[in-house]
């Protein structure tokens, strides 16, 4: 009867449609497509932009040539720390020191005579 379930087993049948084009034709169509393949373009990832904002501000500061806000204070400190020209004694040069050591006569051990 119509509308009632039957006691017979029903086997489910699936139909798989055939492809419209062959694998070679599909490969040729994909090669002629305008989309670039893998590895041709850079993919955006999570860690790529983490330091981008800081890098951008650093490059902008380098282009502008920004100065330190306390540069006047630093120059004043270093000028105060600079020694005056007459406050430090002058040290002898290396040549003068080397000349003094070579001018001294060397004592020979054979020249000394024992006294009795």
C-alpha cells in the first residue's frame, strides 16, 4: 500500500556523478588562471605586524632627525665636567721616558772587584 512502511529491507544506493573534465584538462585550466600559485606571494601571519608600528615610528624619527629633549641639559653637564686646560699637569711623553732609561749606564758584573 502507499504511505505505509514495508517490512522489506531497503539498500541505500548513492550515485557519484562523472567528472565534466579530465584531470589533465583541469590542470591546464588551473595553470592558465590569473591567480598566483603558492609561494609566489607573501602570506600574512600573526607575528608579522607585531613590531611594524614601532619600526615605522623609529624610521620616521630617523628621517626627521629628532633630537633628544634633554640635549641642552646633557651638553651643560658635559661642559661642567670637562677639565680646564691648566688644571691638569702635563705628563712626559713616551719618547722622553724611553730616552731616560736607555741613557743610564749599565753596570757590568765583571767590572766589580772583590775587596778583602
